C-alpha cells in the first residue's frame, strides 16, 4: 500500500467524516488516495469521506477548526508544501489558543530536497513548532502509519490542540505494509496523561477548598471551555446555584451556563 493510501486509511480508521483541503503538487498523491478511497466506497455502498475545497488553505484550516468546534471531533486539513503550509499558520495558532483539536497534513518536497531551497519548500517544523501543539516531519516511511495515529491521539487528549504532520512527497509515494494499528513511543506524554486521568481530589484537599470557600467574602466562578469539553455544564450550574456564586466565562466558556 502506498504511503498516501495509508494516510487515507488511518483517517477512515480514526472516524474522520470530512476533509478540508486545497490541492498542490506536493500533496497530490494523498489527494489521489482520497478520490480512490471514495470511489471504492461508492462501489460497495459504504460511507465516503467528502473532500471540501475552500478558496485557499487558510480557509481549509478554519473550516477544519469550525468542524471540530461543532462536532467535538478532530478536524482534518489537507494542504500542499511551502505557501500551502504557511497559509495554515493562522488557523493553527487560533486552534492552539482555543484548545481546538485539528490535524493538518502538509505535503513536503522529497526528503532529498529538504533544505535545498527547492520549489515550494518551507521549514514547516520550525514555523509550526512555535504555534502548534506538536509537529511531525515524517522522514522514515515505515513510521508514517504510527505517526498518523499518534497525531490524532495528541490532538484529542489532554488539552486539545492542533497537530501538524509534514509528509514528503516521496514518502506519500512509498510502498509498504499497512499494519492496521500501532503508535509512536511517546512515554513522557502518555505518562502525564495517565497521571491526569487518575488524579482525584483527596478528602483533605476537598475540605480545604470548602473551608476557603466558606471564608470567602465575594466568591466568583470563572469558567472556561474545559467545562464544555468535559460535558460539565450541568454540574457547574448545580454547584453555582447550591452556593449562590455568580459565574462569568472566558470566550471559550460561553455557553457553559444558561445566561438567558
């Protein structure tokens, strides 16, 4: 299976229901894989994954972000190398600031041409490293499938955010074995996620919290988007009413409480 088809198959495995993208030379193999996948799905009557084409790559990034905000699923953006990738910097930064999970798949020049100022080459890892939650440059095609799956894991876990995958064109054209599973070893990140998921408020800490709350003269709840992400809006309302505490929200927390 080609690297491009592996990318498409992982997207399907991850439950992606829409791709937002703008074409270009360095990402054409993956674009072809999208059309091939949908053609095969159409023959068998299985659900296809629509490719939605905006006016430019920035639009694709914001459409993926909007999709993620509306559905709670990871949005996917597919763009070419160079200016295609750099045009997504603004939506990637926006997603990082607002904790929105998206995966941006960028085409890149062939591995041998990286660093040579090749046509439509850009240092995507350097550029995106400053604005994304994580950036992958796939130099080992054997790790492409695992990289794709790991990108989705990072995008949706912990504080959600944008993950960028820079895929050279020759890696997309590479032929290899699709394993149907496996992730990259990121023990530090996974250990941290496990610690957070298993963290519980101890009785001593809870008692101290309510003691401080009881001594507070003008308590105020400042609620953020995490309340919505955790489906904790009802719990917030119940808590605020029980203790008669006023609530204000951040921009991303709007909607966490009924203000009508």
